[in-house]
């Protein structure tokens, strides 16, 4: 198992989230290729492009989203 320092956890989270989200979106987009038996090939290409695109988007958007959530919610402790 990788021993990445916890202070870099937000980057690890972003990479995993971008990978999972883009994998699901690519699978949905490639569903028509199931009938042609070329789904896996199309999905791998689509997922790789989507993941490479989503990593910077997720990492750059996360702080702004976190601030927005904090503005929209209140602590109830």
C-alpha cells in the first residue's frame, strides 16, 4: 500500500473521485458499443480521456465547492 502523507489526501481523493466518475460516465456513453462487442475498447479510450480531463477540474473545483457548501450549511453541534 502506498504511504502518501495525509496532507496530500485531498489530491488522492480528487484522483480517485475523478477516476470513478469518469469511468461511470464513459461506460454510459459507450453502452451502444455493447451490441458490437467493442465496448471495452471504446470504454478504455473514453475513460482515459475523461479521467485526464477531470483530474484538474476536480482538484481546482474542490476548494470552491467546499467554500460554497460551508456558506450554504450551518453547524448544529
